[in-house]
C-alpha cells in the first residue's frame, strides 16, 4: 500500500513540474509602425516634375526625333502662339524640321486646340512636337501609320499622319502665313533690325493703311506677302527673336 501511494505521488509531482510555455513576441506598437512608414515615405524618390517655361533641349532618349516635353506640347497646342513659333524656328534651334509631303492637308489639331483656316500644302516647313506610332498590338500591319503633331510658322498646331510628312528639306520650303499685324512690338522691332525687312514693313504699313479685315488693295497684299517671306528668311538666316511675353 505504501509503495502504491509513493508511486502516485511521484506521478503527480512529474505532472506539476512541466516547463512553462515560451512567451509570444509582443506585437509591434502602432507608434513604431507609423514611424517606420514615415521613414519609408521620406526615403522614397520623388517623381520628377516637368520644368515650366520654354524648353531648350530635346525630351526623351531619342535625340534623333527631338520631340518636346508632353506637358508643354499640350499647353502650346491649346492656343495660338505666333511669336513663340518664330522663337522656336530660329536658326540653330534643336527642334526637328518636317515638310509636308502631300499636295494638301486639312489643318486638323489632334490635341484639341484651335486650327488655322489655311490648309497645309506641299513643302510647308514645320517643327516636330511629338510623334505617335501606330498601335498594331505587336503585329506587322501593311499600311498602318502613326501620327505627328507639328507647329506651323503661324503659331498653330496640326496633326498629320507620318505618310504626310518627310524630313528631307525641299529646295524651297514654304511656310504658313505669319500674322505680322498682331505680333508683339518687341518681336516686330527685333525683326525690323533686318534692313530689307524694315523697309518692307514701312511700305506695308503705308499700303495697307492699318487695315485689319475686309478687302485690301493689291499693293497691300503684295507688300504683306513680301513681308512674310522676309520674316521667314530673316529667322532662318540668324536674326535673333526675343522670348515672347506670352508663353503656354
């Protein structure tokens, strides 16, 4: 009997001496989690913002295409900027020139802004703003073409198919009609530093007598065309055009 009781006591003692459970790790406090989150956010690189103002260099990695920043193109093509067009067309500017290869193209602005009334015609000189390749889903599709957004000499934008432009300059590039009458005074004065242009500007003022609309004389039309051609020639050959006060 004594042996049985001893055996029972030994069993009970063994059960009572079992090892305690290991402590579970304490959950991370809300304050510590918030601090780490803030640290990660502070260390994350900030997205680069597009600089405002007139671009001076090509955007993107394809320097041969030399397009302009997307945000600038959108703002530019939402309005009409004739002074800015002359500034961007200046000799030595990095922007890629294109030329109309079709006989005639409707002046459609695919970016939603205003268009000129004057159609684009064969050999008209343009500045490339942006290019969009045709989305064929990776397949080779015969006849599929992309589009090109361009700036004209009159400060308006137009969207053409890639088949309607070429990048080789013709012998005598043409240009859209430049609205001399509404150009900023600073731009006009800078252009009139060209002696030949200055003389024709005076002649145009005399012949047109301040006409802004309606029928004008044949002499006024002739002087206006001569002035337009001289403006383009002056800009192409190096006459400096100031930065316009009105920019997108």
